[in-house]
């Protein structure tokens, strides 16, 4: 799973790199220090997941995420921030979690796992589609839901 870190605090980015570095199924594809860089990296690297701080310069993390979600609606987002006043808005953009600093490793790992499960579900939906199978027997027609996997 490709992960993008967006935080203007170098210590937070370093800690997130350390926590995620020990997990083999996650690969960090970039680090942004402001909201504009977040949008740039999302369009360039197309990550599956973004770990985002709210209070960043130029464009705050919430506004940057809204712009990213318009371009890439399947982008998973975990907010990791010191601001508790954006929690409701975070879930309006369908954030996986909203973690307050200091970062709790177990909470982060739980959120990463939920993001991974959502991502797997989205991939499954992209590779399958539903069709009804029509069975005609004498004068009766029966439709049976049928799922195809590409």
C-alpha cells in the first residue's frame, strides 16, 4: 500500500517514517510539508493512503484533502494532528481515523489496518461486477444475481 506523509513538523514525519518502516505492506512514496505539496504528491504518486496534519502552511491539510478527494475519491486519509476542532469535518471527507498528537503507535497501526481493508474492498469492487443471470424454464423467467470477477 502506497503511503504519503503530509506534516510540516519534521519530528512528526520522522516518527511516522519509523512506525511505518517496520511494516512490510506499506511503502512511503513521498513527504509533503504543506497543503500544496500534498496535492502535488497525490497527483504525481497516486498513493492509496495519506497521513495528514491539519495545521500546515500555504493550504491547511483539511482543504488540501478536500481537493485531493475530488481528484481521487478512493484516496484513504488518516488525519494525525494537534487540532481537535476538525474531527467532525474529517469524517465528512470520509477519513479512516483522526489521531491526536502525540501519536499513539497502536492507534496508528489500527488505523493503517482499517485503511488497508477499505483499500482491498475498493480493489475488489473495481474487479468485479454484478449481472443478473436469466433462466427461462417453460413459461417462467427467473433472474439470479450473479457476480463476475475480471
